[in-house]
């Protein structure tokens, strides 16, 4: 059995909710590729390079995690890395329909790749990159919801804009 997983997302920016899933994934799989992909329904705040840099900074203590990006389909990326598993975090019932849709499409595109879900730690069940950006934009304190590096970069971003 392949022990390689891909943890995909927009990561715009990475939150402590994402990091929780990445860490738990890294304790289950031998290798986890955290991959920044394009979600065509989202308009990102951070460039792919900025998102990669933040992800690398916050996962530097996880030796079996590699941060990467890809321009095409998630399942093509997973196949190129020999990964049989796509790992996603599931927060609440509201995530279910969206996740079911991508999972069904990914399975149709490549039935050899399975999507596995981990329930997000309950303290992060309301957390999303969008809600964090919204709070940061109006100077809300989000320091216990994102890694320190992300807090810093969000502050910078919203003073630049
Ligand atoms: O963090 P997100 O925005 O919920 O992640 C969604 C993402 C980026 C994983 C998804 O949009 C994706 O896989 N994009 C790449 C294109 C693709 O493979 N789409 C799914 C099948 S059409």
C-alpha cells in the first residue's frame, strides 16, 4: 500500500486548522505533499509564491511534509507523486456537499485515488482562510487562529492595500 498522501488546498493563507490536518496527516502517512492548487471560484489575496513560503515556514519542523504547487488537476498531481490518497479536512456539515462534489469528480477522473477526510479539531471547526482575511482586514485579533508568520503577513498585506 502506498503511504503517500496529498493534502491539497488554496491555503490563502494557511490557518491553524489547516496545520492541524497537515500535522495529523504527517503522523499517519510516510510522506505528505501539501499542494497549493488553483480554486477557480476563489480570488486569492496571496500569490502562489507567498502561500508556498508561508506553508514552508510553518511546516519546517515536519520532516515528512513537502510543500509544492501545481497548475492542473489535483488527481494528475497526486498520480505524478505516486500518491493513492488525497487528504482533506472536514469542518462541519456545511462542508459536506462541496467536498462530496469534488471527491466524486476526482474519483470519476481517476478511480485509483481515494479521498480520505479527517474531522477538524473542534476548536477550529468555524475557521476558514476567508473568515480570517475578513477579520484581519478590519484589524480583528486573529493571532490564536493562524501561525505567527501568517498573522504578520496579513497585517502587512492589509496595510499595503
Ligand atoms: O482550499 P480549497 O479552496 O477548498 O481547495 C480546493 C482545491 C484547490 C483543492 C480544488 O479546487 C482543486 O483541486 N483544484 C485543482 C483543480 C481540480 O483538480 N479540481 C477538482 C476536480 S474538477
